[in-house]
C-alpha cells in the first residue's frame, strides 16, 4: 500500500538532502521513506526550480494538465449524453 506524504514533509525531506551533504539513500533511511520516492521528490524539486531536464513538467504544470484532462473527460461525457438525447 502506498503511503501519502504531505507537501510540507516532501519539501523538508528535499531540503534535508540538499543541505546535509548526504546522499538520498542515507536521508531516506533516516526518514523512513523509500529512496526511489525521495529521489523522485528531489528530481521534481529541481524541475520546479527550473533546473530539470528539458521538457520536464513542473508540479504546477502537472496539476493543470490533470485538471484539463478531467474537464475534457467530463465534457466528452456531456457530449455523449446530449447525442443520445437527440
């Protein structure tokens, strides 16, 4: 089962990695999180600061994309319902 962490916890964990000089695995072990998860948070934080890979989406862009996809899905459902009413 996947455990959810608050944005504040993730932010603090990333800050600890950046400021401690220790590697992700050591910090993850100390915090009780998976190294892969923490590594992803660090990577996403870099992207959010504009230091990510070319084309990588920021958290805000991912949120907007998710919202737009949801709206699109709802609109498609509405269109299908209206077509059936004809």
